[in-house]
C-alpha cells in the first residue's frame, strides 16, 4: 500500500467517522438538553453494560475475521471467509444463550439493585442481555463487511446507521412524552442493524467464488483458538472503556454518570484518526507479516503513526483550549466535567504518540501477548477507579484512565520494538 493510498483511504474513513461523531454529539446534545440527567445516565449505563457483555459474546470473532481476511488474501483463498463467518455466527449465538441463562439463574434482582443503588439497575441489565445477540451480530457483520474490502460501507454502518435511528426515535419520544423509553429504543436499533447488515453480508458472499477442494479450511476449534485471545483483549479494552462508568454508578448518581460520559465522548473524538488508520491497515499488516516483508511493514507503520498524530493533535488542541465552552453546549451542569476532560485528553495525547500497537499485535499472531498487556492495564485501571472515585468522583475516574493507558501503551511499544525491531511509536 503506497503512502498516497494509505492517506486517501484513511481520510475517507475519517470523513465518515467524523460525520458519525457529529451525529453522536448531535444525539448527545439533544439528550442532555431535553432529557433529564437521570434518563441520560440510564442510557449511558446500558451502553456501557452492552459493550462489556458484547465483548464476552463476540469472543474476538469481529477482530479475528479481519486477521483471517489478510491471511486468506496472502494465500489467495479469500472464498474461505464465508465458512469462517458461519462458524463464528454459531459461536456468538451459543454464547448469547449462555450469558442469558447464567444471568437468569445466578443473579438476584434485589442484590443487583442494592449494589448499583438504583431500583431499575436489574431491569436495565436484563434488557441489555436480551438485545445481546443482535448487538454481537451487528458488530461481527460490520467487521466482516470490512474484511471483504467494503471499508466505506462498513464505516457507514459503524458510524452513521448505528446512531441515526436513535436520534430520530429520541425526538419522537420527546414529542410524545415517552422519554422513559429511550433505553428500549436504543437497544431495538441493534435488531434493525443486525437484519440489515446480514442482508449485505449475504449479497457480498454471493459475489465470491464457491469454496473448492483447494480452499483453506479452518475448524471451529481453530477459529475459537484464534478468536479467544482476541476476545480477552477486546473484553479488557471494552471494560477499560466502561468500568469507570459502572464503578461511578456505585458511588455516584446517574446525573454524575451523564456529566462524565460527555467528557468521555469528547475525548474519544481524538481517537478518530487512530481508528480510521487502523481500519485501513489492519488486514494489510496481517498480509505483509505473513509474507515476512518487514521493511514494507515498518514503512506502513511509520506513515500510519504520523497520520494519526497529526490529525489527533489538531483535535486535541481545540478540545483543550475550548473545553469549558464546548461542555457548556451540553447544558450548564456539564461544565463540572472540565477537569475530567483535561485528564482524558492527556490520555489520548499519549495514545496518539504510541501508534497502532494493539492492532499490530492482533494482526501478527501475538494475541496472547496483547492479552497480558491489556489485562495488566485493566487490573491497574480497576484498582485506581476503586481507589480514586470515592474521594475524587469523576476526576478520579479520568485519572485512572490516564495512568492505565500510559502503562499499557508503553509496554506494547517496548514489546514490539524488542521482538520485531518495528518502531510503532511516533518517529
């Protein structure tokens, strides 16, 4: 992949993701200005819950489908992706049933509500679990579409179609005085997305050649062994993104969750460049690494990291210098999250310097190594959240994110350089 191709594809994805972010913030600003902080907090609690449980249910299949696509392209056997996909589909369906069964049997409503100090926490978790399979199917489909070289379509599902129905129905709920149904509308969106994206997958598979006797065949056990380490990494990452909100719900009210969630969403805008570049280079890393072309791999990583940093620093500067004014757009009460936002921006600044380390390890067969790194970061993150949130509230949650992100990114960059002599960091 030439520098020009990398830049063009990355910017195409970035533009779509930017529209997605604008849509997300339009939704967030609408909710924070017209819905109560408690309703917004319940919505964010459900979003965090389904992300964590979704990581368990996906079991890394959405990441490993990208890995397999690069591997199969290098071996000129891309038609085998169809067989792999349906085996993955069976895995996530079975895991969805297991999660639902375990929750029904093992968890008590009064205990859950007592832990989270809310009378409807159990109900919110239960609704999230009922929508779990459709969420997991949607995420798998989005990355399968990407694995089949339909990156723009994949990003439209991930960034636009995912939030547009919620915004439309949130407006309808407000006009009909049914704001309490916001969570149900959000979760129902995954039902629509799963059916729509499945139809797209069906059409893309029909365009492929039929598998033949020379096609690569991977058993369900082999797929699981590849996906499981990626699952642990994804779960650890999802938990790191969500555990602060869940722990905040133990010590603080839903209004504080709403304030903090806005600062998290603003800080996550700075990851647009990283995610856009990762989407373009992920299958390419797997393909080049399979061919052992390490010089080309270093050039790909070098240019990728520079693109990530240049775009990120522009966004970081705007959010840093105008943090109070931007937070004020979401409502007067949201300005209390200013210091938390500053800590989160510092975390993302370090993230932009570190380059695409996690995706590199996943695409080069070092999933178990990434697991150990992320689990270490997660353990630090959870410990710091429990230590800092009781005394510092939302600022403590942000500080925990900053410290844990610095630790795991530093370990990742050092490991990659020591093993492959690839400079994943900005250079």
